[in-house]
C-alpha cells in the first residue's frame, strides 16, 4: 500500500513529460490525458486516505524510500517519501482542487492553440506540489519547492507574447529565488547542526540544538515561506502573477502553491516551538501581511488583483496562526484547506465572469451580472459568504479559531495580534462585499473592448460551472465538517501537536466580536458601493487609496532601489571590467610595446653608435669586475 | 725604466685608437684606428714578453701583424666596393638599415 | 733601452734556439679541421683552374664531401673515446680534443652542411639569361647597377667563391671552441670572421644593404677583436703564458709568475681582471649579447639569407663553445668575479632582445632580435657553472642552430619581384596561400617560443633547470618572463600568416630544389625529435660535458 | 603488460586528428564523418575506462609507466583516479556533440582558395585538443602534465582565431580583427600563466628531484622531502597562477569572454566545458597534493577571489548585450563555485566541485550549443536582435530554456546537486562565505531569465519571423545532453560513487577532516 505514494507524483509527472514532449499529435487528447492523470493521483490519494483512516493514530505515518539520491561522505540525501496526516491533507487538497481546475481549464482554454502545453504545465505543477508535501527530507522538499516555482513561472508567463506576462513570470521566479536562498541556507544550517536534513532525524532532535541556531534556522525558513506564500516583504510578485490564465491563479496563486509556506512552517513546528523569537517574527509577518493584503484588496478595481490581495491577507491569517505555535498550527492548516476551497471557487468565478465579458477584468466595467450568469453568481456568492466568515460556512469556523488563538497567545502580544486579526476580518468583509456589489449588482457598466465588439455576458460551459459548483459545496460545508467536534484537530494533532492557550476572552466573545466587525465591514461597503452607483472611472481617491492601488508603493520601492540600482551596478561593473581589469593587462602590454618602440630608436643605423655601445659595455664590464673585487 | 710605462703607452694607444673608431666618419680612417689598437696590443705583447723573459709575446706580435694584414685585405676590399657603389666612404652614410 | 739589455735579449734568443723542440702534431685528432681547411684550399684552386661552367658543381661537391668527411672524422674520434676517456690536448697544447669540443664541432659541421645546401640553392630566382642563379651576386666586385654587373649577369657569372669562403669559416669555427690557448683562440676567431665579412657582402639582391652590412660587421668585428686581443695581451702579461692550463694555474694561485715589477705597481689581479673582462667583451660580441649586440640586426638583415642562417647558427655555437671553455677552464678560479657580470649581461640580453623584437617589421630583423634573446637564455645556462650547465648549453645550441637555419631557409622561399619579401606585412595570409610552408614556419616559431614538444622547449627547460640548480633562480624567473614577452611577437607572425586575409599583391612562395627542402626537412625533424624524445641527445651532451684541462 | 587503455584513449583522437587533416580537400564530408567516428570511438574507450575503474581500488588505476626523459627526471606515467576518469568521460562524451554541432561551421567560403582546407583543419584541431585534454587528465607526472597543459593552447588558439563566429556586427573585417585579438589574448594569458608555472615546475624539480606524483608522495610520506615553507608557497603560487588563468578566476578572467564570444559555439563549448576544466582539475590534483600546507595557507585569499568571481561574473552576465559573452560570464561565476568547493577542503565541497565540473560541462554545452543554433539562424549575437522566438521555434526555445534552467541549477537538473554540495561543503567550513555564495543562486536566475525573456518571449520580432525550428542534426545534439542533465540530476549516484574515494585521498593529502555537525551553538 505504501508503495503507492510514489505514484502520487509519478502520475502527473508522466502526464507532464508526455504532453510536453509529445508534440502536436497529442493536441486533440492532450487536455483529457492531463485531467485523467491528475484525477488518477487524486484517486490514489483517496485510497491511501482510506487506508490511513483504517489505522490507529500512531501508525498513520506512511513512508517509502526509493533510492539514495546524493550519496557523498557524511552527506546523505535520499529520495524518500513520508505521508502522514499533514501531508495527506495537502495531497487531497492539491490533487482534488487540482483535478477540478483541470476540468475547468478544458473549457476555459478551449480556444488556445497551446492548450496541450498548458495542461502539461498544470500536471508538472501538481507533480511538483505533491512532491513538496510528501518529501521526507528538506532537500527533496526543496526540489518540489523550486519545481512549483518553475511551474508557476511557466504558467504565469503562459501567454509569453504579452511582455507583461513574461515580466510577471520572471518577477515571480526571482522573488521566489530570494526565498529559496533562505530555504537552502536553512538546510545548510541543519546540516552543520544535525549532520542531516531528513525530517525523521532533524525534528526529533531539534530541541537539543541551541536556541540561537534554531532561531537562525527558523528565520531562514520564514524567509522561504515569505517568498513562496507572498508574505511581506516578498509579496510583490503575487499581484503581477494574475497575468497568468485564471485557472492558474485559482490553483497556484490561491489554493495550493502559495500555501506551501504555511506547510513549511507547520512541518518545522518543532523548530519554531524551540525558537520563540523566530515565532514572534512569523506572527509579525503574518499580521502585517494580513492587513497589507486586505488594504490592497480594498483598492483594486481589477477583480483578480482584488482577489489576489485577499489571498495575501488570508495567508497572512494562516502564517499568523502558524506563528502562534501549537495553539495555532491546526487552525492554520484548517483555514488553509477551507481557503483552498472558497478562494479557488472565487477565482474560478472571476474567470467565468471574464470569460463572459471578453476577458475584461475591470470591475468598474461590470455590474448587474447576476442576471446573466446565475450559476457563477451563486457559486461566487457562496464563496463570498464563506470568506467573510458568514456563520456556518467554512470560513467562519477556520478564521474564528485563528482569531481566538491569536488572543490566546496571551499578554499584550495576544491583544495586538487578536486585534489585528479582528480588524482584518472587518476589512475582508468590506472588500469582498465591494467586489460582490461591483460585479453582480448595480447598473451594468459594460463598454466595448479594444476591438470594439459589444460584450454579451453569458453563462460559462458546463466543464467550467461544474468545478465551481463542487468548490462551492466545499466552501459551504468543509468548515462544518472539520470544525464540528474538532474532527480536524484530532486528525492533525498527532503530527502538529496542539495546546489550548489561555485566552483572556472567551470563545463566545470572540465570535460575537467577529460577527460585529463583519457586519460593520459589510455595512460600510454597502454604504459606499451598494446605495449609490459605482462610477465607471475610478475616482482619484484618498492618499491611502492611491497608495493601495499601487500595492502600497512597495513595488515602486523595488523598482527604484533594486531594478534601477541593479542596472546601474551592472553597467558600471561592465565598464570596470573593460577599463580596469582588462585595462591593466592591455596597459602592461602597451607599455612594453612603448618601451620597445623607444629602445629600437637606439638602433639608428650608425656603425659608430654601435661601437659606442660596445665600448661602453666593455668599460662597464671592466669597471664592474674591478668593483666586484674592490668590495 | 719601469716596464709598466710600456703598458701605459700601449693602453694610451689603444684608447686613442678606440676613440678614433668612435669619432671618425671615414671608413678607412676608422679602420686605421682599429689597426692602431692592434698595434697597441702588439706593444703590450712585446713589453710583457720582455718582462717575462719568454718569446711567446713576440711571436704573438708577428701573428697579430699577419692577421692585421689579412684584415686589411678583406677590409679594404669591402670598403672600396662600398665606396665605388656610393662614392662615399663615410660610415654614417651607410645607414640604410636601422630601427 | 740600454745596449746590454738588447744583447741579453739576443743571447736569450740564441740560447733558446737549441731548446726549441720539434713540434709534435696529432694529425689524426686534428683531422676534422684539417679536412675542412684542406678542402677550402682545394676550393681556391678549383676557382683558379676549373672552367666556369663546372665550378659550381665542383665546389658544391667538394664542400659537401669535405663536411661529411670531417663529420665522419668527428664521429670516429668520439667513438674512439676522445670525447671522454682519451680526451686530451693536442698540437702542443694548442687545441683541445674533448667532449665539448667534439660535440660542438659536430654540431657546427651538421649546421654548416645544411646551410651549404641553402648556399647551393639555384631554383628560387627566375633564370637570368638562361642561367640558374643563386642568392649571391654575379660578380661581387662590380658596382651595383653598373654595366659591368649587367654584363656579368648576362655572362652567367656566379660567385662560387662563397663555398671555399664558407669552408674557411667552418674551419675557423671548428678550431674556435677547441682552442686551448689564447693565441689559437684569436687566430681561429679571425679565420672564421674574415670569410664571414666577405660572405655578407655578396648578396645578389639589395646589394647596397649587403655591402653596408659587411662594412658594419667588419668594422665592429675588427673593433671587438682588438678588445679581445688586448685582453689576451693583459692575460699574457699577468700569467706569462697564453696557454689555458698555465693561466688557470696562475689564476688559482698554484703558480705565481706575475712580474714583481708589475705586482708592486698595480694590484696583483688588475691585469687578470681587466684582461678577462676584455676577452669576455670580445666573445660576447660574437655571441651577440647586449650591449654588444647592435651589429646583429643590421648584419642579419643585410647579409644574403643563406649566409645569415649560417652565421646565426654556426657562429653562435662556436662562440659559446669558446666562451664555455674560457670560463670553465681558464677562469673558474675567478668565478665570483665574472658571475655577477654575466648575470647582468644575461638579464639585459634576454629582456632587451625580447622587448625590442616586439616592434620589428622585418622578418630577418625579428629573427635577429630573437637570436639575441636566445643568446640570453643560453647565457643563463653558461652561468650555472656545473657540468649540467655545460650539457644544457650544448643541447640548446644543437637544437637552436637547426631551428634557425630552417627558419631562414623558409625566409628565402617567400619572394616577390624584389627578391625575398622580408617585410612582415608581405607575410599576411601566407597560411592561406601555402599552408604547408606557413605550417613549417609556425613550427619553427613555436620552437623559438619554447612551446612544449619542440626542441626549443626541451632546450629552454634544460638550461633553466641547470641555472636553477646552479642557484640562479631569479635568472630563471626573468628568463620565463622574457620568453613570455618573446612569445608575443612569434605569435604575431603566426596571426599574420594564418588569421589575416592575403594581400592581393602578396609574395609568391617559390618551390625550392631538393637542397633547400632537405635543409627545411632536417630542421623540422630535429626540432620535433629533440622536442619529443630528447633523451638520447641529452645523454650525448652529458657525456660531452667535461672539459679537459 | 596489459592493454594500455589510457594511452589508447588519448592516442585514438590524436591519430584521428592526423588522419582527418590528411583527408583531401574535395572530400570534406568524409573528414567530418571520420572525425565523428573517431570521437565516438574515444567515447567508447572512455566508457571502458569508466567500467574498468574500481571505486574501491587503488588511488591511481590503469596505470602505465615508461621511461621518457630520464635527464629531466621525467617519466611517461599515466593513471586515473575517480576525478580524472569522470572528467575523461565528460570530455569523450561532449566531443561527438561538439563535432556534430560544428558540422557546418568550417565549410569553406567562396573566398578561400583550393589549397586552404578549413574543414579538415577544424575537425583535426578539435580532435587534437581532445587527445591532449584526455592525456592531461591521465598524466600522473607533473612534467608530462605541464607539457600537455601548454601544448593544448596551440590547437585551441587556431580554433579560436582561425574559425571564428561568422555572425558579427561589424562585418568580416571587424570579425577578423576581433577574432585574432581574442585568440592572441587567449594564448598570451595562458602562456604567461604556463611560463610562470614552468618556473615553478623547474623549482619543484630542484626541490624534489622528480616529477612523478607517486614518488613525490612517497618522499613526502617518509619525510625525505620536506619543503621550506616559503619554497612551498612560492611553488604553489606558480602552479596556482597558471590554473587560475585557465580556470579562470577573477581577476584573470578577461580572456574568456573574448574567446567565447568570438569563437564558434562548439569551440566555445570546447573552451569552457573541457579545456578550462583542466585548470580546476589541476588545482585538485596538483596544488592540493603537492603543496598541501601552502594550499591551506592561501585558502582565505582564494576563497575571497572565488566569491568575487561568483558575484562579479553573475552581475556582468546580467549586463551583457551579447548572448555568448553572457554565457561566458555565467561560466566565470560557475568556475567561482568550483574553486570555492575545491578550497573549502571538505568532502562535500570537493565532491561537489568535481561533480560541478562534469555538470557544468554538460549544462553549458547544452545552453551554448542551442544559443549557437539560434545565432546561426539569425546571424547576430546581440540579444536585442531577438524576441518572440518561442512563438516561431518552440522546440528551440524549450531546449534553450532547459539549458538555462540547468545553468541556474534548478533542482532536478544535474547542476543543482553539485552546486548544493559545494554550498553545503563551504558553509560547513566557512559559514559566511557559504551564505554570500548563495546570492549567486538569485543572480543566476536573474541573468538566465532576463536572457530568455529578451530573446524568446514577447511579440515576434520581424527579424526572427519564419525562423526554422531545430533540425534533426541539432536535436541529435541537444536531446541527449538534456536527457543526461535530467538523469544526473535525479540519479548522480554512479558519478559520486566514483568520485568519493578520490576526494577522500585528496582530503587526506591536505590532512583535513570535515567539521563535525555540532548541535550546541558555535562559540
């Protein structure tokens, strides 16, 4: 049974290889093949899941060792898998949502002549992501980690003819590389500390290591997480990543890949537990991003960018939770899963809307779409309710728990974090309501697109709507299924461990508070966007709004400091290399040449000059010999 | 009389000859200066021969003269042909090749 | 001078007449020299009596036979153990017959043999009035461009005298490294110098330059030999003898024959030091070491190219032979005085030659400067003052001489309307026109540059190794640096030949007769053999590295 | 006397070179095929070496030893350790692809006259280089190695200067001058290095009295050879300088961009993937083994220089406008990693460095050759002349991307393994250095992706419209290389098993031990 684990990765990987190397002859069936293989790994996952449920909590960790990867003296890197409850959760999420999005893409990418390749990339992503979550050591995890980075690069830049897409892809990869730097340094630190980097040997012995080292490792892991999960300060790529096809945004930049950071931190929980400072750093990053993303989400008129901001903010919640330690791990993952459902659903909805609107993304050019695409409206609406944490829907359970946990952290820290979390909830409610209103309610504000053809919105084909419906179900019930009776808690506890914090405020109060802020947020949004018509062109807006529209200016910062600075640096270095490093050498050669030129002038053709030099030479030699003797 | 004086004289002659080689332009004269240097050597040889009381020096002197004669033969041939070609026996005019 | 003293001189002479022993000459051991000189005299007779049509062939035949025979004699002597065990001093102490002498004489003979082939080459220039012409003037005596010259050309005269002259020169060179007293040294020097002066003057093309070269060479040569002679005189005055053995004995202080009258007036060793220095100056001139090098470029450029090759190779061998013998046999006791000086000379020679060569534009001048640089390298070996040093120098000379002759032989092939096209710009794109010739020349250049797998590298390595072992490490470093500089201009020529497009009015490459082909072929063969499998020759050099005293 | 496998491996291409050169002018294609066959034959011999070599066995295996120049204490001594055998395999492996890729690079132009036979010369020279490189990997006699180290410059020199890249902005004239400048620069840089090494070689002889590695090692062992500290350091510097030029290490690197820029892509591969490896190989084989103490003494400086190379090379790569020069600077950065690994003096570092030599060879070959195909299509090396190629020639773009990803050492492709090993090895000995070196990862991504974006993506440029995709011959070159990259990325075990013992030996030469993992904090 355990030997099936490898197949989880193998199936989609096979798909990727076949589709990418297969050539045009696969164009017709390519998308089906890809979908089938993605589904296959979901099935395998399900089978393993069932098998796992059948076992007791303690033997629920499956392992499979394939071969020794890099056997070098004192350095053992193996290709081996470890499938425990945590990994299993991810496996199901990834392969499940992944399959749905494959199906969705069949319709969405119908008219793209490079659809085969698209599915190849999707499969590649699924394979890499699965590898990431079932690897049994950090180095192999790193492979998956970069693998998803590559897939994300390829998919963001899928429409390479658009320079913006290519640039966005490059940006994403580079920013992620910065994070990867952190991961690799973390691995090196583990190697020098523990002499290995396999989960099995690092995590148990983590507590032996000095706190200083653990903090260092933790911070490096955090850096990695920031890169992959678009957390401040490495969040800048996520917004641009929306250049990619919408299914990609749904799968990679909402449901799965961006949550890899959370996985990494929760997986390395033991290390963080022993390194409080690192944990604090994590919570701070989470909290900041939470607000950052939310604020950005409020200002964007591009529906996908707005959702991207929300994603950032939601992952902020997860990171925050993960930073809280044992009291938060489970809820981080729980929110991650529920978020996977409703955010994927929302994105697919957005995609469906764009599909009907000639790929128009500006919400100010939407409006009143609920009549035209009812299914989309319904599913999107459910996702909306879920994310703002409407009681009973999945978002409610997971987010609520995180806020509780934040308070439970205790002390001023707890108050601050809890407050931030609450505030975030309010803002979430505001911007999601805003999106909802601008898109589906109000007057219709459509315009002819660039090619001048009138958009006539219509419901998307079944291949697209079905996944949306399924996800909508997920976003409605997942929370309940997990939350009620702490099922999810019990399921994960053996891996992550769990602790009850001593919350200064009771759970009920927190829930109540959440409800209040929720209402406030929705209310404000209604006041602004619901009561009066939405202007088709964005008003200038307050300073904050304008800043938020520009991702709070941090992109400009990057541009000025990093891009420009880098350009200047390289240009000056090229100059230095040419003039200085090379110049020295050429200079030497030139000077020797000059010397030669001057010396040869002595050879002036006059025999008497030659005689002089001989005579002088003889004289010098005589003098020298005598001197030698004299001294 | 101190035999060293002969040596001084020889050196003097040698230096005069050398100086002539360095300053005179006419190839013939230069050549004569070289001959003068050779003769300076001869003087030295003879003087030393006398000093050491063996005949080697004197014999060498004869050899030197023969060699000098041979040099004259070769040298004049070359110089004369040069002179006929250029109508000038100045060593400074003979400077086609330089640098 | 008083009458008495005159009389005493007479009587002294008179008494000594009875003591004059009948000289005892080992003709067998001197046979190499005698054969060559004899052949040279025969050559003169040939000039006198053989009709003009036949002379060329007679002379070539005579010269070749003589050289081969002489070489055979050398081999016989070496086989007879005269190189090692039976090495001794022949001809009443005048000539040494020992390893270095035989090795160098062998080298000189082989070098001369192959250069004689280039002397005899008659296919390069177009036939003038139905007569094959070589690279020598039809009638050296006739004024350039005069009617007499034209008529001489019409009549098909050729300067076949060059062969006896060359033979005389060879004869002198054979004696030079073997000379065992200063007189013989001087005579040998003159014997090979005078013919060379003449040979320089008899080029067929560019006669004015040729004559100018001859004049410069002659005057400066005479000048230097005057120095040499005066040095000899001083040493004689110091030691009371010109025989190496005796002088060495005096220098080491075992015997003291210095005249008391001199001793009290000038420092005991002043004569010795000055004399030695002047003799060194004379020899360094022949070697072409800085600052006695300035004749080299002009003479190399002006002289007929075959002669240049011959000079560059054979003269260097002979001169270094003499230098070695002088320093190792006569002046070892003076080592601490001359070594620093030679250090300085070697350094300036290596650097000077290499640096100045960079900006040369004439291939022959370029090679001249390269020969100067090489003289510096060889000096580094000379300074080692160990048997290794000697063998290294011998080996180097062996390899170097063939590369040089080969290189100059190739130069004779590249011709345009004005004879040899020696200006570098003319050589552009030669590799495209005739890859083979260019490739051969490239091999020679690489050998000069000391690239591994050529004789140049083996020789350089041997010399530097000896120097390093002799405690001259810094010299090795300088040598290495200067060979880096030198590499630059050899490479420049290769670039020119292979990487630059051929000029429209570029020179043509003449197809030579088997004679020159042999020369070049031998050159290439020796270069590669000594580069790849030098062991045998190194052994030879090692066995030959001991001077008889 | 068993079959002299090592000699044969080097002799086959040598003979092949002569044979190829002798092919008459008219039969150009025959020469090509002959060269290809010879290179394949060599590959077979290299494979046999790989098989015959026992990882557990003696340090040097398949040894041969014959008297050569007794007077210089030189013997013709061959033997391979794991490092050597791996690099020989790499060389033998790359050659067929190089030849195949350069199939038309040396076809004569109309301007050439009939006597000029570039094609024969081109392939003969390539084979000659192969022979010398292989022999230099096999030589266990310092002198023999030195001779080859120097001699291989000559054919390389002619390859660079004689058969330059025909795609040149400034037209043929400029091309010719640029090319000969590059060739001369290449030769002089390396010659100077070699000559300085020559002085050291002679010095070594004076000190040790022999050139045989084994004898020197023995003498060292029984204490009969103990160099004075300063002597050892001077000699080390002499050797290292030459290798640093060849490798090349900052600031001795400036010859590489010119050479790689002007040479045809296959020759550029020859330079960076094969010939330069001799330099890094020699650092491992000679510097560390002959002068362990001096090596340790010099380590700090060398590490700094290597770091500079990594960052500096990468930054300059970003700044390049010329595709091939960009790849050249990338190589400089990679050589920095290799040298870093060698002088970290940890097992991981040195295994990584050795592995890196092989992987870098393959990855650069892949990238550079594809770039060459691209350039040959458009006739320009300027990045700005391309754009949107991905649309017209997807396969070319795809392979180019994979080559690039290998160059930025993406996990799953071969270079990642070696780069990570190097980093770990360095980090465990010198944490700060290791951390700085990781910056190279980001920069690598930068220059590769910028290159890819500018050339392959974006709207299709007029100039590349209708550009043909890879032909069969070209695919035959690229596909195996990529397959190899993937294989070695996933399963490098076969290589590491061969390399490890050799590295152990080197480690014992320098008497270094890996720092033990320490759980408690570093004081």
